[in-house]
C-alpha cells in the first residue's frame, strides 16, 4: 500500500455507481482505520435513497441528531448552489469489516470541489 506520514492503505473497495462510495482500510502502527468517502447522503446512512449491495453498511453515530443532519444537508445544498460538488467523509476506528454491527462511524466532514461547467457544455 501507499505510505503517507506513517499511514498505509492496506485495502480499498473501489467506487461503484450503485453504492456511490469508496471505502479504504488504513493502518498506522498497530491502529486500523476504515475511511469512507462518497455521496453525502450515502455516507451519513448507506440506506439513503434505497438499500444497496455494498458489503459494509452503516449510519453515522449522529444520524439521530436531527439538527446535526440538517446542518450537513444545508451546508451541502449551499455548496452545491455555489457551484461545488461535495464528497462526504466518515471514519471508523478499527476494521469496520471485522467490527460488523459494533463499528462506530463518525462523520468527518464535507469536501467541496470546484467543478465548473465545461465551455463546450450547452447551458
């Protein structure tokens, strides 16, 4: 795997358009992290829209905090209306595959990316 500042990616479950997320397993020393990035709704709750067939399923630990979820959704909407595409990030301490239902996923944030329309794209 690639090493960056002591972190080594040991496995990746690549992007699949039906699940709209990527999951990476990362080690640092004897510590393992599972990191997911993808469509904000699917990172908050993998059953958003409809259940999918990804091997890892979760709801972030704050999924029942209505104010928190509304804040994330409002930020995503604001960024989108300003021309950004957003990717959400969530982190699980440990190997989420091994932890199964005991895995605790924490929302880490939204990553806005500027994706302006191409000049050759009709308005």
